[in-house]
């Protein structure tokens, strides 16, 4: 048996070398997720996984940490972080992903690059984007895109155009009619455009219909609002306040109320500078004393004293200017009680406006401008109401026309999708099963004039029933894979499947492996699987193994497998026979069969 195993293993390795040497497959596949680093997530203290183009499978015993890899992928894709997933004893967990958009489908690449540029993030010197998600045990998680702090939602906007995550929860979501509608609408560019046109038409009609309802039911309220606005605008216009007038009045009133004190202060200051004119003695005045000092210093030939004299001369000029301004200020002071009363009356009138409309006159004028604009927009005349009715009717016609076009496009897409998925199901060990995508007419709503329902018939002659009633877990997994083969078959995406083969075994598992390999020709495919039949079709095999560290803690390690190590892992997955020659022989044979099947491009 050992000799048989050796020959089969050698044949397998030879086939594998030939497959990659031709470059026929890997030349046409794509790689978007380049690397994933995880620190302190679950049982993983730290690991780095490098992802290659094509089909990569992740395997390992239950509880080894495969789920933590998926958790890390979900985190960098902007999904909700769960502090409970932080490794025991650690205060935070960090997940880092490196993405390349070079081979992403052009439209998806543009969407991702736009999301990054909106956040101020740019690719690095390797033309790659680095996404980091930090999850704290206490406090908020943080997200970074190429060094820029961003909301988690931005990571979702960046990754969603080119990364799809499929797990068992996605199977449940697939039972939702809204999800089924989304699959149909994304399966065909014509449907996508018709859906866009209908959505715009529906929103326009809905907006006008709401306006019509509001105007029709609130005509009296609108008339009252017109009266209120007209009264307020007239009240403000009658006073004709000027910008900043309230502050200027405050200053004038304060000056008039303090006129005696201001006069005394100005007179005292002028007398100190120029001397008291009533005493005819100005020898002690400031300018006289400074003039004496300046004359004494100027007479000296010493440059220091002359410089001081020059500065004193400047001070004398400044004092003269000040004395003149104070004299003019004194002369202009008005003690007329009538003027004060007039200013007080004007100030009180302006305060009435500021109490009603804004804290100050500038705010009152701004309120008036807004009120005039609002008043101009209110039209309660019968002609305006009739014009709004006509606009709403016309918008409804546009909506109905768009709805018909959307229905026709969906009917064509549904027929194509039904046929394509049914054909794929035949190759996924569900021969005779058929998927029917049924359009159920309904009153026009936000999503069109029909509901969409996926129905499955398990065998010829059986009636098709809603997929949630007709499909088992394994069948639902295969339907999801068949849908993805049709929708993502054009390539340029990263598709991540978390145990999409749950509930499947035998020949069905082999067919799933074949289809995943087919999908990986033009997409990067990453699969978490427990089935050797699926793992055997992968281009690259990575295993996650859990062990107990010296401090008696669970530790998971991620290891790429090659040749014999991969055969051993497949043997373990087949029936726990990894330590036997029989198990390894069966695994090597399965690997050889998978490579032959891939070589036939089935």
C-alpha cells in the first residue's frame, strides 16, 4: 500500500506542477486580498496569512480558530466588532488587511477608490491599501484606511464593491424576498439601470405627492402662516433698523447720560497738558515741562542726549494731537435732554424687535430675509394647488412607465437566472432540481410593481415551492453557490465562503469543489471547509491547528500546506485517517482526481 501511495502522490505532485507551470489558470485569476494579520482574536495570539490568486481553502479541527479568521475578515470589511472575541488576558485585538485593486473589475475598482479618496486615503508605494481595525475591550473600536482614521462604514464602502462574504447567516438572509430581489436586480446591467430609473421616478412622485397632501390639508394653516409672516415683516420694515444700530445707540445713550463726567475728564486732561487758561500759568503744564526738557537736551552735542531730545519732540507732537482731540470732544458733547429722550425711545423700539425675532438687530435683519424667502415660497392660491396636482399626476405617469420597463427587464433576467442556476444545480448533484424565479404582481411601491420569490423543485414533476420550504441546508448552500457562479462569473472579485458546504457530502461535495475551482478562474476565492472533497480542488491549502502553550493556554497557528503535509490533512479530513497509509493513499487519490478534473476545465 505504501508503494501505491507513493506512486499516487508522485502523480498528484506532477499534475500540480504541470497545472501551475502552464499558467493557464492563474494567468486569468485575480488577487485582491493580499494579506491578513490577526492579533489577539479568539484563540489566535498572532498570525499573518498571505493570500494568493485563485482558490484558497482554510481547514482545521472544530474550534481550531477558522471562525476567528472569518471574524477578522468581517472586521476589516466594516462589519460590527465584538469585544467578546478579544483573546482572554488581552486589552485589545488588532486586524490588518492589505488589498490590491489592480485586477479588480473596473467599475468595482472605481467605487472602492472613490470611497478611499473621499476619506482622504491613498494607495501606498506598492499600489496597495492597508486597512486596520482595532477592537478594545473597553472603549470604542477604531478603523483606519491607509493611515487615515475613518468610520467602520467607510471600510464597508471600500470593500463591498469587490469582496463578498458568504456564511450560514447569508443562507438565512437569502430567504428574505428583499435579498432575492437584490440578486435579480444585480444579475443584469439592464435591470440595474431600469431599477435606478424607477427609483428616481418613484422618489420624485413620492415627494410631489407628499407636498400635495400637505398643501391640501393645511391650506388654512398656510394662510395663517402668510398673515404671521407679513405682519412680522411689516413690523420690522416700519422701524427700518440698520445693521449694528442697537450697539451704536447704546454707546450714544451712555455718552449723553455721562456728559458732565466726560466734560470734567476732558477739561482736566487738557489743563494738565496745556495749562489752565483761567490761571494764566502754564509753567507746570505737561507740554511746557517737556518743551524745557527737549530744549535742554537738544542744546547738547552728545548723540545720546540728542536722540532723547528727538524722542521728546515726538512726544510733544503727540501731546498736541491729544489735546486737540480732547478739546474737540469737549466741544461736541451735547447735554440736550430731548436728544437723549429720542435715543432712548428708539432703543426701546428696537428692543421690542430683538425680544421677538433675534438677540440683536443683525439677527433680526437675517430673520426678516428668511421670512421673506419663506413667504415667497408659500402659495395658497387655487392655481398653485392645481399646478401641483398636475405635476403629481405627470410624475405618477413617469413612475408607471419606469415600473413597466423594470418589470420587463426583471422578467427577462428572472428567466435567464432560473435557467442558469438550474443548469448549475445539475452539476452540483441536484440533477432534476430546478430554480424558478417568480414575479408576483403587487401595487407599485418603493421596489417596483412586483415581489420576487425564489422557488425550488427538488425533482422533475414536483411543484416548485418557496425556497425556504423546499430546500435543506445543504441544498440552500448549493443554490447560493450556483447563484454566485452566475452573478460573479464575470470575475474581478474576492469571494469568501464560510462553510458554504455545510450539510453536504459525497458527490455533492466534489461538485461544489469543482464549481469553486471554476469560480476561482476569474475571482479570488477563499473557503473555510470541513470537507476534503472541497479542499482538494484548492490552489492553496492553509490549515489552522490549535495547541496548548507552556502556560496552559489554547494557541492557534496558521500553516500553509504543501505536498505530503497537504495529503496528511486531507486524510485527516476524510475520516480521521491521517496517520495511516490507507488514509494518505485515499487523500492522494482524491487530490489527483481533483487536479485531473480541474485540468478538464469542468
